[in-house]
C-alpha cells in the first residue's frame, strides 16, 4: 500500500520534472543577445505560476559597489546603484536591444555607472509565459516587481520604455515613485492616444491581421501570410514593423534574428495573442493614466521630479505624435528631450539611446546630490542633432511639418508606429 503511494509519488514528481524541463526549454531557443561574449543570465522567476523571462548583464559598477558596501553604510555612491530595465514596444522582445547593450558595454563611463542591465519580456512575448488573461499595465507592473524581487534585483530602477511600453513605464513611476529613479521614454505612447479618433479603427484592423497571422501560423503558412499582408511600402520594412525581423532589415546579431523568428513563428501563437491583448487594453490603460494624472495632487507634474528623458524623432511621424512627445515633458518637473530622427532608435540608432541613457544617469546623479532634485527644469531641449547636418535650431515648441517619406507612404507602418 505504502509502496504504491510512494511509487505514484515518484512517478508524479518525475512527470512534473519532465514536464517542467520541457516547458522551460521548450521549442524556443535558449535566449541570447550577442553572437560572441554573451555572458548574460536569463532568469525565469515564476510569480503566481507565470514565468517571466528577465535577461541581465552585469554592469561595471558592481565591483566598486561590493567592495565599498561592507564598510560604507552611508550609501552616498548612488551612481553605482543604477539598474537599467528595458521594456519593448508591442511585438518586440529582448533582442531588439542587442545593439544598445553593446553600446553600453563599449561606453566606459556609462558602463561603470550601472550595476545591472536587464531586459525583460512582457508576458506572452519572447521567452515569457503568456498571461492567463488580458493584463492591464498596472497588473503587469505588479507582476514585474514581484518577479524582479524573486531574482533579487531590488529597486530602484531606471525604466526605459519604448513605444507602447512607455505606458507601462509611466504606470510604474506613478504607482511606485520610490522604486523608479529615472525614466527614458523612446518614441513613447501616452494619454494623447485617447484623442486620436483613428485608434479604434486601426486597432480593429490590426487585430484582424494578427488573427490572420495566427491562423496561418497554425497551418504552417506563416511565411506566405507575411508576404501577403497589405504593406504599402517595402515588404521588409512592413514585416519588421510587425515584429518579423531579418538580418537585412535590422543588422542585429545573427542569434537574435534566429531566436526572434523562432519565437514569432512558435506554434503556441503566444506573440500574436499578446499583441491582440496589448491592443485591447490600449484605451483602458490610457484612460487609467489620464484619470490618475487628472486627479493627481500635483497635476502639473504628476510624476513629481523623477529624472525623465524623452527621446523622439525630429521629423514627425505626424504632427500629433510630435506634439505628444513634447506634452510628456510635463509629466516631471525634471525632464529633457533629446530630438533625434528614428522611431526604431533601439535597432537603427542605438547611439541615440546611449545618449539618452548617459543623460538620465547624469540627471539621477544630480537629483541624488540635490536631495529633492531639480525643479523648473521642464522640457529643456538638450541635444538637437540631425546626423548629417550637425546641430541645428529646431524650436521644441514648433510643430515639425516634415514627414519621413517612407513612413508617410507606408500607411500600414504608420498604423503600427502611431500605436506601438
Ligand atoms: C569606494 O568608493 C569611493 C567613492 O565612491 C571610490 O573613490 C573608491 O575607489 C571605492 N573603493 C573601492 C575599494 O572600490
Ligand atoms: C472595433 O471592433 C469592435 C468589436 O468588433 C466594435 O464594437 C467596434 O465598433 C469597432 N470599432 C471601430 C472603430 O471600428
Ligand atoms: C535588403 O535591404 C535593402 C534595403 O532595405 C533592400 O533594398 C534589399 O532588397 C534587401 N535585400 C534582401 C535580400 O531582402
Ligand atoms: C482626461 O480626463 C479628463 C477628466 O475626465 C478629461 O476631461 C480629459 O479630456 C481626458 N483627457 C484625454 C486626453 O482624454
């Protein structure tokens, strides 16, 4: 009798182990971001049974910090406490930051001022489990905090949010202000989407496209489906806009291309579902933020004086998008904008992101030294630099009227960019 029970237990444990091994290794390739010298560690903390993929690299500050921490109780060396946390736009995952990672590691000053560089996949993307139901950003943020706690990466963080995830970054900073010591919003989305009448239509259209991709993927027809999507411009640009990355369209490390294509075309269809979930929460997420800002005790600067860097294109995707980037400067009383061209800065212009990171780290340091941070520093335009032409004199308050020609003619891509 007892033996039978023990036997059954052994079988059950074995099954669980085997099952777990299968789930964690799955059909997805092991996460990696660099073709060579990749010493990152992928963590899979499981909070309430949902595993989140968080890949971290040590920064240069870790040694100094360790040596000093035993004797020095007066934690003045706050620069070495910086933990960079990178979040993605809709349908991108950890690997879209590979070039940014390389830039940070090559930049001695920047590298030595950060302790950890972490990239995570929101549920359903990359190597993270899917969410059991549609999570609102606040719920995602709660799970993210708990997941980070489980792997012993405690706050505060410098949260870098690209596109859609700028909403998550704001939600985090609003609800847990003590845990965010800096924000970088790259072509970020904001409450302005509530005033955009095309959002409902575009979301419906996009959801339809992703349902189609998902169906075709289940039939093993993904590649054909990707070719027949209604892209108005170059097919490769269009495919990249929806998350199908190629070496030619991104110049990302080879391992990133392979991993990201494997994730995108995984039979689970997790990515397609995650995209649809993100799109479905868009309005409610923005409404939540808008209400919180509107009824904030300090609505002028609802995020207080958190160091905030807005990295956004100089040539507007649209006037409205540009205006919204400038609007976001008011979220904090300590904000700057770096005007650069390129919605795809993390992939196409990692040096812009590097610049934004240098700036935010400098602001974090200043605000630590000043106690309560800088006030009346809203919307300083730090760098206006146009690549080829060098510095020029765009006024941050003027509405740029130039459209990026490729984007202008590629309606489908515009759809994605405006939203994500
Ligand atoms: C400890 O920190 C101080 C100042 O932050 C630095 O100058 C010094 O080199 C550090 N000591 C060690 C052993 O790393
Ligand atoms: C989007 O789809 C939903 C559900 O199918 C529908 O109720 C709504 O009217 C649509 N919105 C637009 C703007 O087409
Ligand atoms: C690679 O990209 C370039 C520029 O975007 C494009 O002109 C070319 O056709 C692409 N090549 C392939 C093989 O897709
Ligand atoms: C934000 O909420 C306020 C109060 O409900 C409302 O008046 C305002 O129009 C909203 N803003 C946007 C952008 O929808």
